[in-house]
C-alpha cells in the first residue's frame, strides 16, 4: 500500500513576489527558497486574488474568488456553507493542523452569543486543528517567553515589536532598534520549532499549515537580520515625483494617499529603514524554512512531503507613495509560489511564467493527496503542470483580482468619492502587456505595461487605446460571468436522482 503523501503548506505574510534572489532581486537573499525552487517548481507570475489578509486567505483556502466567498475585508465573516481544503482533507483521514493563523472571521450564525470568536477576525479556518495559534496575539509564544524569563509588554500584542528604548518610526511600523528577543527564540523560530516538534511525533498523514507572520509589520527584527541590509544601498521606489502627482491619476488613489495609514513616510531615511528590516525579515524566514527542509531530510520525510510556499499578498513598501497592501498595483498582489512535489521527475527546477493565482492552491493541494476537488472551485489544480512542466493549452492568459474597500464602520471613502457602500469595489484584469482596472461607479484605469511598466500613465481616455479598453472591459465581464457562484449550477434532479457534471472553469 502506498504511503499517503504529507503536506507542508507554508505562508509568509506580506511577501512581494519580486523579493527572491532566484528572481534576480538586487538585494534580498533567499538561498533556501531558491534551492527549494531548483528542487521543485517556481511560478514567477503568481498573484493573490484579493487584499487585505482575510479576503485573500479566504480565496487561498476555499479556492473561490472574492465575488463568491464574499469575505470582503478583515472582519467580514466567511459563510459557513463554503468548504475548504481542511474540511475536504478531513473526509479522507488527514490530520489538518495549524501553527499561526488563518484570519478567518467565523460565521456568527454558527456561534454561541458568548463565543470569543465573535470579537475577532483571527478565528481558525473551519476544519483545521490549531496546535499553536498566534496572529496579532502571541498566545503560546508569550507563554514560552515568560517561561524562559524574557520581558513581556503589558499589552501582549506589542510582543512582536518589543525593543529597547529608541525612536519610533512612522506609524510604529519600524524601529532602528532590534527586537529584544534573540533569533532563536523569536516568533518565527518558535513557530518553526513547534512545526518540527509535531512532524517528528505524528504517525498520521498530515497537512501542516505553517502560517508565519513575517515579513508583516511591525518591521522590527532580531539580530543579525535587523542590521543585515544597509538602508543606503537599497533600490529606490516606483512612483511619481510627489504624492500629489501620483494621486492625480485617479480619484480613488488621491483619496488613498490622503490617509496616513497608507501613505509612505516622506522621510527617505525612515522609508529605507523600513525596507531594510522588511528584507531582513524575509531572509530570516528563508533561514527558518531551510531548518524545516533540513529536518524533513534528516527525519526521512522529505521525499514523502509536498511543500508549498506562498504568501497572502504583497507590500507596496513606498512604491506609488503607499505602504501596506491596497488597490490595483502589482506590488500588492504579485506574490511568490514554490511547490516541491516529491513525485516529480524531470520537471524539477522548471520555472512557470504563465499566470497562476491563489485560488489554484486549494485544488492543487486536494488533487495531490487524492481528495476530490469541489466542482464549483474557481481555481485550477496545478497538478498537471507539476507533472508535465508546462500549462495546458486552455490555461488563463491573465491574472484577476478584486479589492473591496468598503468599511461598514466608516463612510470616508463614500463621502470623498461620492459613491455608496456597495460601490466601494474594484476589479483588475492583468495580462502580460496590459492592465485594466474597473471601478463600480468611478472612471476606469488602463495601463500599457510594455511602455509604462511602472503604471504612471492612465490610457483609459486615450483614443488610441479605446479598442483595447473595450476589449479588456469585455474580458472582465466574461470572466465574472463565467465565475458566478456555481455550487449547485451543474446539478440537476432527474428520474434517476441528482446528476452532477464537472465542468472546467
């Protein structure tokens, strides 16, 4: 009898897709992820389907676009009717464990009135078994630090950024002082230690979801990562000369740049320090993934473990004068994807330049362990790609994502832009050459990525581009129509009972 395949499913939070040394990033070093790509497959045009964390992870775990799962933003509950990879893997006997977080706001209709999960969007994904759950709340890591005699802040949420006295940088996101906890005991090391502890003991087939916080803010790192990269040697920014010039391209962007939460520091020294620590945290995550891979090899599990590494979204890091993840820019949506399937042969080391999306992860994971893929899934399994080293002829030629910027607790966007709560949305379709951004009740954007890769010139009203604008508007409409919710669409009741037909999206 063939031994069931185990899965190590790793997500790093807020990792830009261009930040891998294997993809010729000029600064950041990721030797272990580079090596994993050489022993597996690297997908160079992989995109998140939504931002921020919760809607993006809902797509990642359910295989559904935002238009179907409707977990629009952090705090929007994920409807309990939606299945996910954990619930499906449970049906065939897998242990589905979590170290970290999934940012799932659970369906309040399924909870008791006194449930603590009604007061946070950092609940566990249905069907998963948390063994060390920690998001913005350090949970078991704080207990570990206390047992070792380390200091803890009064507000435990500050544990991730605790440092010696020193000046704060913009919005508390970065500090010139390192984290007070050494690298061997910080949050990333703690999570990886717990992961190895579990994998060293379990006898059951498992899917380990290791969800790392870093390189998400606060951008405060342990040494040597805090000072690993020289802020003065870092590349510059992709942006217009001033925030005002940047915002003039579109009313939504002008509004976004008015918000301190998203506006990058206008002090270059502060911005460079943020970027240096951001890169340092990436190299730290890379080091810890190297520890995991070494453990799998030493314990004889490497050749029976499917490894997936990706992120929930990217980070603007000063590009277009923005910080965080937002809008329509590649910096927020282009993310890494590396998959190492131990059953692969000659395809190892292949790079796939076709467009892949986070909705593809759920069907890929399920098909890899022999579990049925729900027919209404919006994503497509990458299993055939891992096996053949190329995408099928009918593969997508664009990436798609959505951004829902509504806020039920704040109507600033509606007042500023003259739109309603339901109109606080945008959809993006991005091909190799062009990008089209459609707003529900605002003017569109269109970029010629061949001539304007930095997305600084809107061509939506340029007469020379009107045929292309129309073509991409039609593509977007067709895409949304083809991906309408389809849980029961392909089921019909007959004299012989229900008949269901699987259909490729």
